[in-house]
């Protein structure tokens, strides 16, 4: 496992991390704490030191499982990132207050069973929240008090990340970045590199679409967001298949398979993300331990050729740019 420096924190992290949205469970199915620990231990064995979670993942159980995993281990070895804000009801900009942020940090520290959080991110809040200086002042105070080591933002829209880069002392930005979402390359990644801010690439497999395993006959459970949120019925549709219409995505996947000469796109999709040195870490998720093993194979793949990189961009331009680029 190779490592990269995470922006202005100066911390060394594994270039492939672990996303824990579906830790120990397929989307919409009951949580399996035993499987969650198997996944975390498999990630540890593979050299993964960057773990991304959030207080709402599996109702807080993802954080609790990470806390259990950390017991008896050298805490300094791991870079734990969590996110906050989505517990607010209603989830509006007005509900984001310094007091709420402080309470979220307290609760996450308890579930994670840790004296500090390496990085905390605002969890894709409404856009006006990124303009509320008092929220970032609170995060700065939490950093000075030692409860967090660094703070940043998770974003849906590139413009929100650009604003934060220009106006606050953030250390990290988490953004959807994959073969189906190229807009961050225009301004966000270059500015983050200039400002020495870490980039966490999330949804690298476009909710599984970029594994190459799906077709028109693939069935998703009624509680799986890939079934019920394709048009943003419950949350931003950019979280589901990266906002790509399913049928269009399948056409693009077919082209990518030809370009890369494989039906198993997953490791190549992760490798593509890592081809960009502005990225500090990519965080594919896993509902089973075996998926961790598959994900980390990307670390050993040779670089994509310049011709392949150009071809991937051409697929994006042909099938997706006009619809995806203006939205996020």
C-alpha cells in the first residue's frame, strides 16, 4: 500500500482508504457488526490507515464499530475522518449552529471511543452553511481545544468547495470524483493543490456502476438508494450513480470496458482516481471483507496510459458532460 501526505496536516495516509457508508451491510439491509469488524480488520491487514465515516452511517453504528476496532491499537497509526450535520431535523441551514456542531463532535468522540478526531467534515449541508463563518469559527475552536486535529467540508457542488478554499483554514475536501464526474478537475483540484488542502475522492465506483457488473436486468432492493433515489427523491441524486442516468451509464461502461480491455472495471476505476496527484486518498466502500481485497488490488495496477486517460475523458465528453457538468 502506497501512502500520500494529507494536505496541510502533514499526515501520511494510505492512498486507498475505507468508506463506511455500507460497512457490514448492503444498502437497506440490517447492520452486521461482526462483518463490520471483519471489514475493518481486512482493511488494516491490507495497509489501509484512512477510515472515513459519518455520524449518520448505519445510525451511528459505523462509528461505534470503528471505536471497537481501535481498542488496543496504536491510535496514532490511523487517520479517522467523520462527518456531521445530517442528523439535523429539519436539515436546513438555520439548524447549523456552533452549539450543534459542538454536540455532534462530542457524540462522535463517544461512539469512536477516541480522545480526538483526525478530521471532521461538514456533511454536505445546504450551500448557505458554507458561508456561515460562525460554524468555521467553532471548528477552529474545537481544533485549538484538541478535540479535532483538523476540519473541512464534504461537498456536492464544486462551487461550495472553491468558496471554502478561499475563505477558511480547512484541511480537507471530500468530493465525488470518478470517471463519471470530471468537473473537479477544472478548478477544485488545482486550487486544493495550490492551497495544500487534502482531497478525499468519494463514490469512486459510482455506486457500483463502475464495477462493470450491472446491466439492464440488475435488481436493487426497495430500500437500496440505487432503487429509490435515482432522481433525488430522498437526497441529492449525485450520490446515486454519481447522478448519471442508469441506462446512459451502462453505455459509457461498455465503452470503458473496451478501452481498458476488461470486464472488471473496479480496480481500474480506482486506479484512474489515483492517477491524479491532487487526490490524497480514494475511499471505496465495502459491505463484505472480500470487497476490501478487491479494492486494494488497484494499488498494484500499473498506471493507465496517456491514451487510456484521454479515451476515458472522451467517453465522459460524449455521454455525460452535457448533463453532469452543469449540475455539480
